[in-house]
C-alpha cells in the first residue's frame, strides 16, 4: 500500500461518492468515526483494492521505485535508454509506455535527446558524484512522475604542467633544488599529492646529488656558466608526466691561473731584461681577460729591480753573485689577482751582446747566452747549455760534442715547430717567426734535450721527433 495514492472519504453523510477525473488511478480509503459508550472517539479505516479508472477505464502507469542507472565515469558521456528508465514502471492496462520531459535536476550535467529512444547525459567537466533525473512515464492517456539517478565515478587526471621551471645559480657554487621549486608550475585537478621522481641533468655540465629530504644538490662543473637543463617526472601516485627545468648559472670572475713557475737565466755581473710576456708565460685566464703584471719585486737582497715603464724591468744582480734570484709579483685580470714567483738563475756564462755574435766555448761544460742579434753559438767540448728567449733573434747552434741542452726561458712546446733542411733541424717560434738552427742535427745531434718554460723537457730524436720526459 506504500506506493498507492488514496482518495479519503471522511465525514460522509451518504453512501454515495462522486469521483472526479482527477481521482483516476487512485484508490478509495474510507474513514468512519464514532463515539463509544465511554465517550471515546474511535475510527475505522477501510481500504478498497480496486483502482479508480477514468471515464475511459484507463489506469495510470505505476512506479514501484526510483531507477538506479549504471554508474558512469567522470568526463565521459552516459547513454540512457528508454528501457532503463521504464525498469520500475508498469501499466495494469498493458499500455505502451513512453518517457517524456526527461531533465537533469540541478546543474551538474546536461542531457541531449537523441530522438531514437535514448538520451546522452554529459556530466560537467571534472564532476563526479550523483546526478538526479526527473521525467514522466506516459501511457498516452495519462502520465506519472518518476526519478532516476546515476553515480558518476571519479577518474584520475594527470598532473598539468603550465611551463618550464626557471631557476638561477652562480658559477662554482652548489645549488640546492627543492621539490617545491620543481612543482611550481604543476597542478593536479584531483588535488592529489605530487612528487618529483627521476630528476637528472641533461648533458655533462653538472652533477646531481639526491639529499633524500625532498631536495637535490646541483654541482656545476668548475668554471661553467650558462644554462643547465634538468628533466624529471611528476607523479600523483597513479600516473606520471614529464617536466623540465632550466637553471641559468651566472658567471663570476675567475682569478688568473698559474700552471708553472717561470724560470729565467742571466749572466754573472750582467743586467737581465725581463718582459711582461716572460712573466705571463705560464699564466692563463679562463674568461680570456687581458692580464697585467703588478707589484714585481725582488725577494731578498741579491739584486735590485728597475721599472722601465714600457712593460719591461731590468734586474741588476749583486756584483759577483751566482745562483737563483727570486722575484714575486701578481697577475691581475682587472678584478682579481694571483700571486706568482719567477726564478732568475744567475750563471757564469759566455755572454753575447745585442748585436750579432760568434760565441765559442771551451773544453768544459759551458753556459752560452747569445742575447739579441743573429748569433752563431759553438760550445765545443763538454755538455753545454744554450739559453734562449723570445726576441733573441735567429741563432745557429753548431756543437757536435757532449749531451747539449737548449733552455727556452719563455717558450713552451706548443709554441714551436721543428723542420728539416738537409742535415740541419730548424726550430721555429710560431709567434715571432724567429729560428734556431741545429747544425748537423741529423748527422750528429747538436742538441739532445730541449727544456721548456713550463718545466716540460723534450728529448730531441733524429728525424725531427721529440720524446717528452
């Protein structure tokens, strides 16, 4: 009786009741009231089992319960059929039933009539939950209201990346990167907790360390500046999406770098001219800055120094001094300076002039310095040392005896070439075009070893090759 609609007869004064057309489909329920012999008001209710029919004898459709439609998925259309909506409807007269006025209760979805006995329900974007529908069931004579519900189940949405993350760091400094930074341009419509996984450096300009606390340490390569790219995945625990970050490493000035101490030579009781080029022989600057020598001075009291104001200095060794004089100075790139030392070895030498000389040694081990001009140098017997620096001209070494050495004060191995002319070897200084000719090198070696400014030594082999030691 719960689903029946009743027409109550209360307080009737006759045994007849006139029913209106509006009562069609309802049932009659009679309530009789009386007072018993104790003065108590009592009532008796009787129910009819027959449904009131219309003038044409039609019974309206019966709805036994609301329809529970199959679950749908978030962001997916749901197809609804007439059969589904009529699942809980019946008609005692066996009339064909139809659905009319199907609509959505509320604003969580929209519905489209496909005009083929089906409807398409379109939930709002990202909506999940219950959607209620109302409609009428008609037997063409009359209609009755009915309801249906569909549960829209949630689905997982991938995290959304709105752009590349931009970070900044400084050259030669570690950078701490946080999960919050990497997730700055990421959102998740489901509100899931997001994590960063598989963070890595693109290329080889930096190294990455996982700190296991939601942060990473990025270590750029020494002296690197520019952009470092990171790749990583973002997970909501059910799915992942790729993302990236760019880190701009700001350059800082690097002080000049010293690769080796400069070693120069001079003769006893003779002044030694020292140039900026010599003092910068083993110095480099990673930024390519112009370098200058400042604060050049003598360490100790074995000589004094004169500034010539043309990029050169003159060292005046103490009279009679033999040995090493140490000079200290700084190399500046305009922002930073590096301390350097140079050793000037004062030797007892056969010394030329600034003109063209023909110098000859004796039976012992001689030190020969031709100085400027185009000189012919011949040590004769013994194992002799020949000293040369840029600007000393085009010299010839003619020596067939002993294990002789050529000491290049301000020249490194990558600054020379060696070629052959008949039996002679010709060493050419690339930057100045000056030459040193080793007479008869391919017959009887004039020079056995070449010592360079950076401390590297090359054993000069026949056929114009050098073996470095």
